[in-house]
C-alpha cells in the first residue's frame, strides 16, 4: 500500500474566508466526523475510486458517500485538480435523489475555485 497520499485535501474557502465544509463537519458529533474523515482519507490514499464510496456527478465533480452511525447518509462534493482534492460542499441526504440545489451549490463553488487557480 502506498504510504504517501495521492491527493492533498483542502477545504473550499469562500470570498468571505469561510470554510463551509469544515464548519459543517464541526457541527457534527465526533463519531460521524470520524466516519466522514476516514472515507476522505481512503480517497486521498487510493484515488481514483468508484462506487460505492465515490460517485461521479458530472465533469470534475464527485461525491463522497458516507453512511453515518445514526442511519443518516452524508455527502461531500469535491473536485480534483493537480493532485488536490477540494472539499466543496457537505450535506445530510434526506431523499433518494440528490436535490439539484445541493449539486448547483457544489458546481458554483467548483467553478469559483477553478477560476481562482
């Protein structure tokens, strides 16, 4: 197994210097943060990965699919550029189909990040 990560993980930073995914994670209980963190770490060290952990949503946009301890399902949208994994948006999934507003927010942040690079 590779001991060096394939990807570096960074949080998307808004123009007001907030880190929405970091803030979202901080609001979770410790065990659920740990589950999501372990899933992200697995992607970091074994990229590229596919289902069931990673699902490609569209060009340059994927989701981490985490099953939380309380039966909830978390999703973290991310993009990958130059061996960087940028965490764009996280949410708790309440419906079978991912709400379009969640995808649109992640897409907007992805495009904003790509334009700044």
